[in-house]
C-alpha cells in the first residue's frame, strides 16, 4: 500500500532570485533520496512548492517502509579465513560476529557461507535478506542530506531560542512532515515535525493553519491561508493577470523579472499605476530600466513600441480599495524617474567628444592600460577594417572614437546596462552623423547568443574592432578561458566575430584581422601574440556555432578541418556538403578520398605533374580521362561559387575511382610508375577537396 508524503520547511523571507531553484532542488533531492532507498513506487511523482516563506514537496505512491533487500556480501578470502588445518581464523570469527549483528542474527556458521571466486582469489560470501527500513528512519537521513545539498547562494548562521546555532539560507521556524494524515517524527534545523504552518502575513483567516492530511496541503493554504503554494501556478496567474490588465498595450515582461516578482508574493494581485507624461521626454530605455531594476514594475508600450505612462505592479495584498497601494507605488517611482530625467538633462550639457579625454583616468586593465589606450587601439583597428572593406574610414574612426565616451555620463554611471544606448542618444543630440550615433549603440552587439547583429556597416566595423581588441588583448596577457571560467566573455566575443563574418558575408580574412589586432599591442611588455592559439580557438567556436545551426558533425568537420580563413561562403559550402552526402556515390567517394589522404600523408613529396606516357594500366588511363572530362565542370562551378554543382560533378568519377583502387597498385616497385600514380592521386585529391575535405564524411 502506498501513501502521500508532504514535507515543508517554513522560513523567513527567502532570497527571491534563488527561490525557484531552491524549490525545485528541494523536491528533487527528497525524491531522489527516497528513491535510492527504495521508498518510492516507479510511478511516484513529486510536486514542488516554493513561496517567499516556504519550501515544500508532496510525493504520491510512497511506501511506509522500504522492501526487504537481498544482500550478498564478501566476507574474506579463503586463505585469510581458514588456517592450515581448515579451521576458522580469528579474523573470520570477528567478521562473522559483525555480519550476524548486521543481519539481525545471533550467529553465523561456516557452513552458511558460499565459497566462490571473486575474480582475484577464492573467497567466502554470505547472503542474507536485510529487513526493510521504516519511512521515518529513511526520511530523516534523506532530509538531512537534502538540506546540506541545497544550492544556497549564501549560508546564514542564526541561533534558535533554545540556544542551538543553525545554518541555513534563512531562519526556519516550522517543519511539517505528514504521511497521509499521520505526522512523520523528524527533527531538522533544531525543529521537530508537526502538522501546522502559517499562511499569508495579512490575509490569512487564521494565525496558525492545521493541515489534516498531506493531500489537503494546497487547499488549506489557498482557502484558509491565502497562499498559492506552487511557484509555477503563481507565475502563470501573474502572467495571465498582467496580460489582461495590459489590454491593447504591449507589456515588457522579462523572464528574470517575472521569476523574481513571483518569488516576492504569495497571493499576487495586479494593479495599474501611472506616472507623469513629462517623464516620457527621457529616453524610454532609462525609464524602463529603473522601473524594472529598482521597483520590479512592468512597463507598457503601445503597438509601435513607444513607452506609455501607464505601468503595472504585482502586489501581495488584495483589497477592495487599492488606492493607497497604487498611490504609494506612484510616489515611490517618481523620485526614480526624476533622477533619470535629471541625469539625462545634465549629460546633454556636455558633448560626448569632450568626454573622450577623460577615458585616460579610467583603468581598463593594469596590463593593458586605460580605457583611453584601449579606445585608441579600437579606433586604429576600425579604420583598418574599414579600409579592407572599402568602407567610409572617417565614419568608422568617429564612431570608434566616441564608442566608450558615454561610460563617463551620469546616466551610465547609474545604469551600466545602458552603455551604448545612451551614447546613441547623446551623439544624436550633439549632431553627429546618424550612422555614427547608431554605431555607438550597436558596437556592443551581439551581446548574447541569438542577439541581433549591428544593422549598419559602421556599427559592424566598430563591433568587430571592439571584440577583436578584447579577444586578442585579454588572451595576449595570459587570461585565456579555462574550463567553465571565462570572466572576460572571450567565447562570446569570438562567436560575435564569427557571426558577423558569416551572416554579413564579410570577405575579411580571419588571420589578417588577428595580425592587424596584434599590431595594436606592439610595445606592450605584458603582451605575447596569441594569434596561433586564437585561430584554433575561433575554429573550435565555429564548429559549435555550425552544429548549433543543425549541420551534422561530419559535414561541419569536412568544412572546418580545412581551417577556412574567409567565412563569408561557409554556409554555402556546408549546404553543398550536406547535399553531396545524400548522393548514392558520396560514401564510396568519401572512403576513397580518405584512402587517398592516408597515402599522400605517407608520401608528402608526391609530385604534382602527371606523365601520361606512364599511365600503363587501363584503370588509371580511364581515371585520368574521367578527371580531364570532369575538371572543366568542377572549375567552372567552383569559380561561380556553385559549390553544390562542384561536388555533384565529382559523382561521375566514382566508378573510375573504385576501379583504379581495385586494379592498380599505387605503390609499384618501379619508382617512376609509383611517382606518377601518386601524382594522379594528388591531382584527384585537389579536385575532390576544393569545397571541403569529403574524407570527413566517411564513417
């Protein structure tokens, strides 16, 4: 017979940003701990609960005792257990006494032992049926282990009224443990288990809530305590109510803000508030950020994306007349918006260009100098990239020069997340060319996986320069990423560079970009050129990027193993390789190509010129002729960038290639014949691998 188990830790307010994870982990750890001890049915499900003041879990199909367990335990090797006369030794007698106590027996005789080989030597084994463990005993150890394994961001030490010092994420004031309608006797964090808990601080119908049985837990909290125990249920209710209150407006609902607000309330209620329209003159990014970051409010925009003066709050209080709640929140947000307006007006009084010199007082890295020194490297690199692309060098220079100036503004000092964004606003106010203004904001893009790339040519050039300067500079002073540690986000910078080169089809050379960047650090005693390591690093990131886009590992390796230096056509190459791999001739040609590669690796000095007079065998003559017939189509398709047709043209060679390897001895004893056949394979290898190394398709 199975039962329903309920466990709850009632605490002081838990850290909101950690609540969801704490709730899920508590439920998972309890479930896994009980499962490993045999207390759960195969169909057992665990329901996690997490509110600002509680972590709980409910499990169905729980056994009141674990089943008996058959145990076969090694006792001792025979040569240790028996003396020369075959009599039990003292170590064996001691071991048998311990086993008897473990198995609940008075004694164990030698005749009851099994004699078998353990893989190393002949040994004695004892088999017995261990009785099941009561749930209370097993659950106590599971609860103790779970508490120590919780992902607590910062452990807090506190003293209970009885003088016991306890460590947990927050002080715990209640422990509930019910198996159906019975209390499971447990002790944890200085508390003994019971069946009571507390509801909402202000809305609960009773001071103390008594839960009669585990299955009534949610209902008691909801109906008597005004608490929605499930984190996910509260989150869904908040989402629904926010969308309903937004009406025709669009609501800005970042996932992390929604999670944090869900973790702050037990009985969520959405109210609509208003701020003065005068604040709409401030860049809306500033207003949105201050509402979200400081106040946990939800901003609204119209269908065109323009901020509304109406915003939504999620309160933990339900009342017939919410006027005081609404007015209180409106009063709270006004000083924040006033600060933003003040910062914006003050910042506009001083042009961005006048702030550039001040970057010299801002340390970038003690081995790489100030932000001004970094800025000069980015400017020089942006100009060089513009020159390589035939783009406007003056726009690139100006945008790069001003790209970090907004770091010294009051607004970015208050809200670092707005760097770049505020630079765009201030540059437009200063009368800078619009492309320069846009580039200042876009040069941070892409900020994360899936983020948009810069929309302007100038923005792309400055973004490339900025990311390359960081990548090369930080790596060059010995701070390359290791394992999971990447404090300077070099992997993200590398992916940003790769995405811009690929998606914007830039004809820039990776190696040339790195050389140009390395030159900017000339004379820095702390810097060592990381060019060779970075090429490998970038190609590794490229492999991951392409696999994430759905290309097979073999297709990616076929292209990337050739260490491509220009990436503008890499997607076309991958698509061509993928199409070629689907042809019936592909497997045979890939295997042949792999064989050719292995032969040529062992004969690195293979000639490239083919002497037709030495083509004696019919199979090698036919292969040479087929290659000559195919070469024109291959060359023409490759020159036109039609990589798919380039590879498909090779399909016509399959039969002749197979016949060559069946009928011709490549490594002939005659040196001239051998050299000529290697030259034939060398030429064929070059034809087959112009688009990609198709030997990588061979499984």
